């Protein structure tokens, strides 16, 4: 098949010579013949796969050595010159110029000429194959990701990719045969020389993480050095692969930070649980003491001061729970404008006389789903931060608007429709080195005792927990703006009628089983219940409570702590439900990750510590009515 044969171009002004060449090579080559050197050049320009060119030296209009020299610029074919003995000077000149690889005198020996042409074709094919291999290798090097180079024993580049060359400020072909150390600072050159020498002397590949500084920043690189041995086992070359892992390091740092924040959240949740138990005992005892206090104005004032401090502790605990993202939020469809407007008096009392609050509320604001009480707390935190940033007074502006986000518009917030609540101040602003830490828990620039470092962390946690996010922008001397993003909701706000706490003149006494392992908390709750006129059974464990229930069939209600050692409150409540399915159960908790308990809060009523007596009374009435 002629298509598989290599191409032989023959150029001679004598047709008989061309015929003889055709007879000699027809079995091995596809012959293209012409009597014109000009036509031969045209053929060479349009036929890319010519393997060998045979040309006569003496031709009218253009000598063979000139023809072959010009053809060299058009094709990579091997060239052989046919000449007489009188033309040896032209042959020598053609050989010196690299225009030919050999010559044959006329009349030629067929075996000699055939052997020379077949050898030339083999060299052409080998060169073609090597060129393809080089192109494939270079393509692989240039697209492998990383700066790749090969050096000889003396540290000279024998091959490198574009990325490595660009790092040194050159093109790859400009660096072949040059040492990398010639293009580096003395200190960096010494480091590279030591690392190359160590890799070449070692048993196998080496790997290093290098920090390289440029300008004001630093980049991190993973550098692998791989010694390549020759047939004797001696190291002949050294391959180096350098990958920029700066982004990976940043992600690893973020992951470590996320792990730290998760651990802090777990710690905060545990602390909040213990605090809530303490606060239940403290607040309950103070309330009971105030009601039973004899007429003593000074003592009453002291007790109320203690009660105020305990309530502040409750607020701090709520922040801890929100930060730990284990607070049982009560999200519902909310008109954020109504929430902001309803905080007017609270904000005026909070920000002081030197500051002014302005509102710019969008009249067509979409609704969203969020816990309104936690939203109020978040906005209050932001306004307090704004106040503290303006010690000499200023303006706090609260705005609302609708916004559609595309992917990447706001960090960590997905694309979609959102309402935006922004709190801006005209204060001192935040320095850039502080900005990156503002949402971190316990980070604060305030003096000791002036701030917990949980305010912005709580705000950020609420926004994320509600399906949105938070963003902050600031400029020293120009003020700060914090934006909260909450997903759009299609629905009507659910207006909650806040019940007015009224104490009934007469309350039907109930027989109540109280289960709590914390003696102080149990004692306070027991006094609440006794004050209401209820009959009481107290136990400190789930097992003891089950025994008490089995021995008493007159119990109307069970109140049990959720987190107890041994049998947990949930396990106890489940056992009660199986044996006494009609008996109402009220679970009380200072903290529990209720997302892991699928039966809560739907199947069992839940009351969070610390709580007031009125809240307990309302839940008992709700569970025992009818």
C-alpha cells in the first residue's frame, strides 16, 4: 500500500535517471520525481512527510547543493546529492553547510545507493519519533501542574517546563545548559545547591516544604527531588518537582481554625449547661427569698442587685449556646422591619445620650425565617459594639433591604434571595489586622471586663444557623458596617400574642413527680411547685423515679431533667411513655444537643433552664388542662 510507504523525492534534469531511481526504490518508497529544482521546492513546501530527497548536482537554473540548502528550510527530509567526480568541491561545501547527509557519485552502485537511502530514511523516522516524544514530554511537563526540571550532574538544566522557566524569568530554551543557582540570590542558591547535593547522594526521592518570601508575602512550596541513575547505578540526572501549596496551607489553617471553633463550641455548650443549672438555683432561690423577705429595704435592694447580675449571667449563657449552635432556636416567619422598629425604646436606653439611631427600612422588605428573640439579641449586640466604637458620640444607622446574591458575592453565603439587615456606625473603624479575627469567639479588643468576645461570634452563628451569613466592612476613621443575610421566605409573618402572666386565684393541686440529679436545682423547683400548692414526690435518678411511679398511681405529671447520669432524662421519659402512655411529661434542660434526639421537642414538652416560676406554672397548666 503506497500510503504506508515513506516518500522519496527525486530531482534530476535527466528523465532516464528518474526512471532508474523509480525502478530501484519502487518496492520500498513512494517516489515523487521532477526534472525542475523549482518544482522540487514547491513539492517540498506542500508535502510535509518527505523522508529523503535525492538531487543531482548539475541542473540548469539551480545547482543541486543550492536546491538542497533551500529545501532544508522547507522540510526535515534527509538529503543525498548525486554528483560526478568533478563536483567534489560542491559536495564538500554542501556537507559543511549541513545541507546533505551523504553523496553518491555517478554512475552509482545500486546496492550502495539503496543502502544509503534506506539508512537516511531510518534516521529521518528516528528523528521524527524523537520529536514526537519531545513534544509529548514537553506537553506533559508544561501541563503537569508545578515547576518541573531535569538537571545533569553539574546542576545544568537539560530540560524544564515553562512554569519553572517563568519562575526564573526566562523561556525554557534560554535556560538549557545553565545552572539554576546562577539566577538566584546567594542565600537561596546555597539552599538549592545543598538540597540538590543531598538528594543526589541519598537512596531515593526527597521531599521538603519550603517557605519563599516575595515582597510582603510568603508562598509555600512542596519540593520533590528524584535522582535518576544510569546503567551503572550512578546518579546521572536529578528531577525536581515544585508545587505551590500556599492555598492548601491556607485551607489547612482554616480547617484547624474550624476544629478549634468546634471544640470551643463544645466547651461553650458544656459550660452553658453547668451555668444554667447554677442560674436556675440562684435565680429561683433569689425569687423565693424576695417573696418571703420581711420588710427590709436595704436587704431587698441587695437581693435585687444579685437578681440583676444573675439575669446578666443568663444573657451570657444564651450567647454561649448560640455560639455553640446548640441552642434550641424557635425560628418562624418574621417581618424584620417590625423587629427593628420594636427595638426602638430598648436601643435608645442602651446607646446613651451621645449617640443617635437612624432607620432606613425598605417598605417592600421580604419576610424571612429566624428566631425573632435571637435576632433582637444580635441587633442589640451590633448596636452596643457601634456605641463602643463612638466614645464621643455619633450616628448608628440600621437599614434593611432585599438583595439577590450570585455565587461568590458574599463569602460563605450561597446564591439566592436574601433580606439584608445592616448596622453602620460613624466610629473609629477596625484596623485590617483585626478585621480577620472579628468573628472568632472570645476575640475582643476591649479592656478586660468590658467585653466577652462572644457578641460578633453569636451574631455570625445566628446568621449561619438561620441559613444565611454575615459580612463586615470597615475603614479606620470612617466607621464600620455589619450586614446580616437571612434567606427570603414566602409567607405571612406569624404574629405571636404574648400571654400576660396572671396568677389564678385558685390553682388545682396536682401530684407531681420531680426528677433531677442536681440537689440545688431540685430544691428550687420543688419550692416553686409547693408554692403553687402542688403535692410533690422527689427523686434524684430515673431508676428511682420509675420505682416511685410503679408504687404510686396518683401521679398527674412528671418533670424530669434531660441530662442525668446513668439513665438519661430521655431514656427515662421513653420508659415512662411505654408503661404509662397517658402520663404527661415535661423535660427540663440547661443544655442538650436535641438535634440528636429525634423525639424532642415534638413528643415531649421542653422547658429551658433557667426559668421563672410563671413559666413553669404555664407549662404545667398547658400539660394538665382538661
